């Protein structure tokens, strides 16, 4: 059954293909909660996002559904065997698919990379498990490796959830306001500015007067300069990359 993506701000006659994401892992049930809540759930209901969960064990060729073995050369831990992983990838791969391996050895996930990935109509996310996967799968099947940070998780499922959540925000129609993603942290090479809402006074602290002025030029300047100061204090490395 085909799924279409419809932007809320457009006429109902304008339809786009849904973004398809296939997630390959040993624990498909791991994703049920996060993908059944909040913005991702709404994106799925709207037909903006089509997520499929694939169990790598289904492609094992032994009665115990074993997909891992000891590494050549010795060492601790186990490694995912190439055959079931490769078969799992090919079971969902299309000509337009971008195949990504979630791995500590990958390039760090950034807002720019998320925007780039959101433009693909089909993503295949391979979750790392144990000590990793056979290098021959990476050489033959993977388009790129991505890491969500300089640390190691017990498996790549959480990393896949983070990547999906960060990417879907850039799919047209997912957020309530089309400019929301463009004004978030990292989009302009720096962190976001502070935000305030009612009440005007809370625990003796008032909202900055400029935000109550109604002068949109002054407000824009305040937000820009404040964001720069915060970035300079907390993440000066972001400014060094400019």
C-alpha cells in the first residue's frame, strides 16, 4: 500500500512520497515506545513518515537464529556475521536508498547532516551490536557510518532513534511551523537564544523588556546577539568552525 505525504499548508491535492526508513537491528521492539509518541507518531499518522523494523535474526541460516561469532584474531566480544546482515539490507534496499551504519567509528551527527539525510526518500539504518559487524559488510553495503557522540552505547538502537528524531524535523509538514527547524540551535552555526512566555514576572524575574517592546527589528537583534554570547560562553568551538 502506498503512503503519501501531505503538507498542511498546501492544498490537499499536493502529495509527496512519504520518507521511508528501514531500521535493521536485533531488537525491533526497542523502537515501539519512542516511535509511538510525540512528533514521530504524528508524522506517521499524517503519512509523512513510513518506518519499518527489520529483525536481523530473521535472516540467520541456522535453527538457533544465531547471527554472531567470535572475531578472527581473538579478542573479547562477538561480531555480527556478514551473511545475515547483508541479506537483511538487501531485503529492503531500493535504488534510492541511503544505507547508514550507526557506529562509534562514524562521523559525528550534526544538524547539517540531519538536514541532508531528511532529503532522501529512503534511509536504511543498520544498528551496531556487540563488537560491531564484519568489515566486509561495511565495505560492500554501507554508504556512510554515523556516530551520535564520542561514547559507546550497549547497542545502536538508541542511536538510530536519535538520528530519526533529529532528521524528521526537517521533513516538510512535520513541525507545526515550517521555520521552526531553521531557527533552532546549530542551524546558524551557534546555539539558540533564550525564550520566554507568560507570566511576565516569575519568582521575581521579569521577561527582558525588549521582547515586550513590539519592535521586531530590536527583538531580532537581541536574539542574534544573545545567541552569539551564549555560544561564545558555552560552545566557543562552534564559532571557531565558521
